[in-house]
C-alpha cells in the first residue's frame, strides 16, 4: 500500500513567485546603477584630494567633503563659509578633529596637513586675528581691551594700561603691526652681548655713568654702584611686530627684569638729545648750544642765517635800583659765534620805558658781556619794584623749516646710540639679524601751531597737542622716517639701524597721563623719546617718559638736558627661533 502525501495548492503564493521571476532582472540592473550614481555624486561634491600625511591645497570657499575628511572654518569664533587669505592678518589658533585624527596647519602653503586618518573624519579650523613669527604666536585681544581704531587708521587711546597684558593691532607704513600693551609678561628677548673690551664704570642714582668711582661721587647724584657690563648678555622687550614681519625691541638690561622693577641697568647711559651745534656733522669749535628749531631733530641742517623773533617770547624783570646795558645796535663775530652790544648805554631799571622798545640787551650789568644769543626788547611795563621787559631772541641759526629739517648733522643722542651700536653690535655675528625699519622723529606741526619751524620762531610740533586720540604708527613726514636703506617708506639717512621709541609707541604700550609702574616699559628713571614737543622761549623741547612711568602732556624737557637712553632695534624673525617669551624662557636664536 502506498501512501501519497498531498499538500494544499496556494494560488496567491504561486502568482507572487512568478511575478518576482519576471522582474528580478530589473533589480540586478538597477541596484548597480544606483550605486554608481551615488559614487558619482560623492566625487562631484568633493572639493579637495586629501591624502594621509599630505597637505591640502586650500582653494575652497566653503566646507568640503574629500575622500575621508570634512573641513569646517571658524573665524573669530564664528562659522564661516570662507577662509581668510594668507595675508589677511589671521593665523590658526587650533584645529579640532574627530575619530582620533590629528592635523596641523602649513603657513607657507596656507593649507591643512592631516595624519592618522583611518575613517571619515571632520576637522574644524579656528582662525583668529594675530601673527606667527618664528616661535612667537601672538593673538589680538578679543575681550574689548584694545583701544579703538579711527577711520584714518590712527588709534584712540583713552587710558593707561597697568593691569592686563595683551596684543593689539594698528597700521604702520608696511602693513598691520601687532603691538604689546600693558602688564605684558611674554615679550622677553635675549639677544647680543656687551663688548668684552668695555672697562668697568660706575652709575649714580640718576643713571648717569662715570669712568671712575671718584668722578661718580664728585659729580654724580649719589648712590654710586659699579657697572660691569663687559661680556654680559643683553635682554630686550618686544614692543611690536612690524608690518613687514620684523620685530621691534627696546633694551631692557643685562637680565630679565620683572614689570614694576626699578633698575638703572635698563638704559645704556644718559645723554642730551641735542647739545652743541654741528656743521657738516662736525661739532663747531664755538661750542654753542642748538637754541634753534633744528634742535628737535634726530638729524638737522647747517645753520645759515641771522634769525630773530618777530614778537616777544618771554619777559624778565629789570630791578629798579640796578643798572642794565642796552644798545640800538650790536656786533657779531662769526668765528666765536658771539654777539656784543655796540655803543651800549647804562639804564636803571626804574628808568626803563617803552622808548627802549627795539633796543638790544643781555639783561645784565656787564658792559663787555657777550653771548651766542641776544635779547631784543619788544615791550616795557614800569612797576613799583621793577620793570617788566618783554623780549625775543636774535641768533645765528636756520633760515627755514627746510634748512632746519635737512638731515645733515647727527643729534647728540644719535651719535651716542651710533657709538653704542659700533661698540657692541657692528661687525659681530649678531649684526646679520638686524632689520631696517622706520624710527619716527615726527617734526610735523601741531594743529595749534603758527610758527615757521625755523630759527627761533616759536613752533609747536605734533606732540605739543596731547593727541592720544590720534596715536599713529605711521610717520607723517617721510623726511622724519629714519631708515638705513629703505627709501621707499623712509629717508635712508641712518648709518646704523638703531633709534628710539616715539611717544605714539609708548602711549600704545600703556603709558599715559598717570603714574604707571606696572607696564613693561617702566624702569624707574627718566628717558628720552624721539618725539619733538616745541621750540619756545630759549630751548628746543622733546618728549620723555618720567621716572614714575608717566607719559603725559607735561612730559617734556629741554633738548640740552641729560636723560636716559634706551636703544631700539628691529630684529629678523630668526631671533625668535627658541623660547616662549617669558622672563625664564626668553625668545632667542636657535644657535
């Protein structure tokens, strides 16, 4: 007997099977086509070719997909569809990648370098305002501490900075400059050494240097100490990264001094800004002081004419019971540069009247007196005890602004700095690291000026008006932009690339109209800037920084007085090859 196992026939299932067999050939063709289409779309939207451990050439303007990498850009914390250009003043702060990938930025090719790329990865590149030079990376402050920039590119400084230290930016003649401001602690540089041949000297409490201890105690201000500089290292503070990528530094001693520390070794000595007249850069034998508008110049022209004021400068008192000599005419001896009165008459102070307006005098009772300056009487007012005599000066000086500002003669302070440079840097291996950049001796006129800028004309220069709201890293007159060989932006008048800071730079660094011992330029003594103030009364006056760190409207002094000298030089980026810029780890040359 055979038993046959029977199954119930399922009509619906059978029909579905027939339909699948009919259409499966379309599926076999369609699925590969869809895959090819997706791959095509993938590569069509890829913007770059990214290979492991190879750089990416950046040409995109938005986030991109490339093989296994997705790159996004953030500028100053905000997502951006564009990346800044290489010369737009931005640097990469950080790159953040997922999936354990690592990345770096190649500043030369302005592209990303990816490593450890094992799977599809996203990297965000964060750009910030700043600059990278050698081992130095400086970011512009993002917390609103920097002074605001005016529409003309000048900077509006409204306060001193003693608390915080940060970096700001402003335009100079070469591009964007990044300047250090306030209580900065990461701008130390170790560069160069004092000559091994320097003799031991002595310094007094005012910073004046003497060859012997006896001279220091006899002629100095007391507190004399030995100053053995021979062979010692030089330390500097970065003032700013110039627009051409060089680094401007100011001398800061033979060791790394902390902010707020008072130390006389942070200057190279003391000097007048301008003392005796020179002719064709040789000091005149007459040893006459530069009582002339030429005296505000880092360099100046030869005097060429007899000059006198057209109105009174100042007044003096003629005591009623004293005799004074006056005269209608004078004589002048060019070989001695001395005036004398011709046919003088004796007059009691009580007898002085307006009848003597136009007469000449020295304001004393010595009939044979002579001087390189002669007083001309402009007014007389009698008094119960004395007569008030208004006068101006006549002297042999410069006949025009152009003559006064012709760069022929080295100022006293320029000669002092040049001699220091020749002794300690010139001819050494360190000289190759010096760069040529502008030192500004701004002799442009103040808005309130009415003088001619020549001879003994009362003249107000740009920093006569305390214009911190217009602090400027550009030199208004090319003739005042002192350089060695750069005649495109500067005057090419220097022999050596060394100079002084301008008042503009000091204000931007944090100095202003208040005592400030905490910003990095303070060192506890008076020191010269390169900025003219005025020619008035009987002297050329220059801006200085006070002992308290004060750089104020009242911070000026006669050019023939002695104050501290702090050299300023510009260095190539190689000098910053090592170090982090702190006092214990200053920037320095790799070798």
